[in-house]
């Protein structure tokens, strides 16, 4: 039987992502209710944990996430306190590498850096 609460090794998905939920799965908090979503929780380079949630738990989780985005936290990359931090991986550390809490500005810079790198190597020589 598949373990619904932890991955089998590293994952490339991020915390908060939704995963397949077998029919008939019960909520982890309210055992008398069916789960409507299986949400990825704690994640590190070894794998992740999943939480099976009923609609009430899912609504509470979404409200919590929304409130957290409005709070200022220190960005792991620029070290400034900002709102809207999201989990992100450094592409140079792999798809299952460590997670960082990163501000929107640093995410934009990372995307621009990656695009510039692709442009640099997209001169027709390699492809």
C-alpha cells in the first residue's frame, strides 16, 4: 500500500503543491470526513510530507498561507525583510536541492539570469 504521508525520496515539487488523492481518503485532522486535497508540506532534500485535508482544513490552510504572504520575513537570498516570500530552489543545486524562502524581486532576478544564460548558449552551436 502506498504511503500517503511521505514521499519515497527527493521530490522536485514545492511545498503547497497538490498531489493525487486516492478516492475514499480521510482527512488527517477530521477522521470522520473525506479528504478533498493532499497538500505537500514540509520538504527538504530527502523528500517531503503530505497532509490529507477535508474542505474545512483546506480553507484554513489557504487562509494561513495568504496571511503569511502578507507578513515580512527575511529573504534567504538578499537577506532583506520583505513580504510575499515563496519557496524556491537554486537551479545550480538541483531539482530536489534545498528550499529557500525568496522574495519576488530575487525570483525575478533569478528568472532573468536563467533567461540570459539560455540566450547565451542558444547561438545554434550546441543545438
